[in-house]
């Protein structure tokens, strides 16, 4: 993923806006990518005008502003820019199914089997109170499922993100209204991009 300094840009979607239909409609993607994701980019660039933080790459910016009470707005917009780009890549048309052998081996070693891994992602997504994210991450040699609230990102927690599911209401409300569980299950069964997770394993 691109990681340049300011002005930050909205990275292209890795597929057409209607490519995830009917699990996620083009209407949802239109607002989510075209308005929300773009909104974070625009807000971040405004906040960085005439600051030395404008020299930092996006990942450096997130690391530099995390946990700083006077940099909350910059952190939130920078992390949301990064999280959303990562989310689009965590999905793909005709996703779901079985991971490749290498990834499956570490999933089995970490969770027992793929279903148990998916179940933990579902539970994290459902138990995140309010807005946030469910993540599959690599910590040392083990996979774990974690959740973050609002703009929180595992990038700042010493683990390597492999996949994410956005559980902000803007990710599903147009298609699923209050049925977050239906959205999460459909994403895991039909869109989740195990190839992206395998690539992130390195
Ligand atoms: Fe979102």
C-alpha cells in the first residue's frame, strides 16, 4: 500500500465499486469509500498544513501521534485513512473459502481450525461496542484476533495486521441496517481475502 508524505491521497479501490455486490452494495461503497474514506484524507491534509508532521509518511505519522492528547485529530484521521485502505484490501469479490496451505497451517496452529478463527473474528466484531474494527494479527509466531475502537489500529501495538473488518455502522447500515452479525458473517463467508492475509504474513 502506498505510504507517502503529505499531501496524502485516497488510494484507488482494488476493485470496481459494484464488485462486492450483493454482500456490500455499490451504494455502500460509494459512501464508504467516496465520502468517509476520502473525508479522512481531506481532513488529515488540512490538519497537516504548515506543520512539520507533513514530512512524515502515513505510518510514521500514526506512530508519532498515537496516544498524544494534543494530536488526537491527526491520529484519528491518519489511522482511519490507513485502516480503510487495509480494509478494502481485506475484501475481494468471490472471497471467503479456504486459505492457502501455508496460512492454513498457522491458522490451525493458532486457533485449532479455520472455523474457530472465523468464530473469533465474528465474536470480536460483535462485541466491539460502538464503532471500531476486528483484526486478524500476527504476534511473534502466533495469529490472534483483536478489536480496536473508533480509529484504533494494531499498527501501534507491536503486532502485524493481516486482515480487518470495519464494524462502524457506515460499513453496513445501508445494506444490513442494525444487523451487524449478518454483515460480518457474509463478509467472512463471501468476501474475506485470505490471499491478502497470506501476503501480509511475509
Ligand atoms: Fe469505515
